């Protein structure tokens, strides 16, 4: 009895005390900031999308272009009196020009600039959301790995405990004290415990691979200590969280900005019917060297020399598309439909955000209650195991009762492990849904990770 009590104390100590791992959640998060391919994809997408504003602005700014070229011409005279000339005459010409265009009146371009500005801000909101989602992704893989580690620890302890009962029952059966059926029951429980351990080993490998896919490695990690608070959300009212979400949700912000951009695009297409006015300035210089005079009495009869023409032009150009085969009208109708689509998407997103934050709020309360219930279940299963052990020693309980009690005890440990980590993830998801999740949450959780 004393040996068994010591064994239970050892199990409880291993369960309640943290395993000595080396990396905290904050450490893994910092690794992900430099190694997570998904975050780098999101960052590159943001860097590309934010240039939409600059591209639209370019339509309002002056445009300067330069051109230059050189040409060599050869002329061969095949006339009868060609003796007056050399066999081949040549000339060289070159030119350079500059062209400057400054838009003066382009209504559609102004709306396109407003559209690009809204799309750039939407890209910023989307990237902020992806950064928050990275926190959730890292937390999920961290606690999934931690859960797999703890479950494997429990599975090994369960296998060892049931193996001891199996070996004892086997010895008693061989001595004729116990029946064959009791031994077979114990063997069956032991086989199931081995299967559970093997499955836990597989889950651990899966969890490690998930970690590797994000940070490129699967470092040893630390577990939560008993000081981690399990409390109600703050603020406590569900509607207050909904208000936070309507104000701070990056998902909703991006949707609103996309609707604004679609509206500006529709206005730009309407403005395509308006005329464009541009100020144009150009400068052209042409230089050539060739025959400039011919006198058969002179020696030589051909005079070569340079020619140069310089041209400057300033103009105010007016362009008004009157008939375009229906293209402008089709684009206008298309843009109007897309604007309506974006507006309805905004409404849908707003309703989703409210529903999502309320669901996450309920999930936090449920998981908090689950943690407390699992703690109570672990204590009761521990007492039940002790009582069953005493009954088995006094022959009032059989081996199946004892093995079931041990199985329930280890199952309660696994359930508590899962409940604690599910509570943490649900609190982070609630803050994500409300738009207030930040890296500070990662560092706050890491304060409760054992050294």
C-alpha cells in the first residue's frame, strides 16, 4: 500500500510540475518572425499591394520622356555621268527629343487615386490581420506540441502502471491464486495502454512537424506553471466585446476600405465620359551631315556640310471620348455592380465579426468552466483510484475495477491538459476576433512558463 501511494505521488508530481524545456512561447514567436514562410508571403503581398496608391498617383504627376537616335545613309550613283561623283556618297543624321506631359483636368484619374489610396490602406489592414493570425498560429502549434509531450508522458506512466498490475496478475495466475480471466483482462488493458502510447508518439511527431513547418525547427519547450490565471474575460459583457470588434477588427476595416475603393472605381468609370486636358511641351533637335551643294565646275564638285533643325512646341491638348463602341458604358455598369458587391460584402463581414466575437466569448467561458471541472474530475478520479485499490486489496473489488480506475485517472490528466491549453487558445482567439490581439499577449503567457 505504501509503495502504491508513493507511486501515485510520483505521478501527481510529474503531472503538476512543469517539464524542463528550454524555449518559451515568446522564444518560438520570435523565431517565427524571421522564419515563418506564411508571414513572409503576407509581408511581400502587403509590400506589393501598397504600391497601388503610388501607381494611381502617377496618373496625376508629370511625365517626361527622352528619345535619341542616329542614322547612316549610303547612296550609290549608277548614272552615265557618275564619274563626276565618287562611287558611293553617304550622310549621317542624328536626333534627340524630350517630351513633357502634365495632366491638367482628369477627373477619372483623381477618383483612381482615391481608389488606390483606399486599397493601400486595405492592404495595411490585411497585413495587420495576418500578423495577428501569426500569433494564433504560433500559439496553436506551441500548445499542440506541449499537449503531445504531456500526453506522451501520461501515456508512458499509464503503460508502466498497468504493466505492473498485469505482471502481478500474471504471477498470481501462475501461482493459482488468480483466475485466467483476470490475467486476460489485465493483458487487454495493458495492450490498450501500449496502443495509446504509440498513438501519443505519433501525435508528437505530427506536432513537431507542424512546428518545423513554421519556424524551421522543433525546439524543446516549456510548460505552464500552476500560477497561470484562469479567469473570466475582461470586459465581462459580451456586447462590450462586440463593440470592440466593430471598432478594432482589421478584417472589418479591410472590408470597409475595399468597399470605399470599389465606390471610387465606379466614380472613375463614370468620369471616363469627361474630357481630358493635358499640357504638353516638346523639344526636338535634328542634325545631319551630307551633300549641301553641287557645282560641276568646282574642284571638288560636291560640298559636304552639316544641317540642323531645332523645334520647340507647347500645346494644350483636349481629348474627349465620344463613341467607344460601348466600352465605357460597359465598364461603368461593371464597376457599379462591383461596388454593390463590395458594399454587401462589408455588411456580411460586419455581421460575421459580431457573430464570431460572441461565439469566441462563449467559448472562453465554456473552456474556463471546463478547466475547473477537469481539475475536480482529476481529484475525484484520484480518490476513486485510491478507494478501488483498497477494495482490491480487501477482495471487495476486482482487477477490472482497479484497471478502470487507473485508466480514468490517467484520462482525467489528459483531459485537464487539453482543457488548460484550449482555454488559452480561446482567449487569444477572442482578442483576435475583437481586433485587440497583440504580441504582448505572447509575452504575458510566457511569464507563466517554467524556467
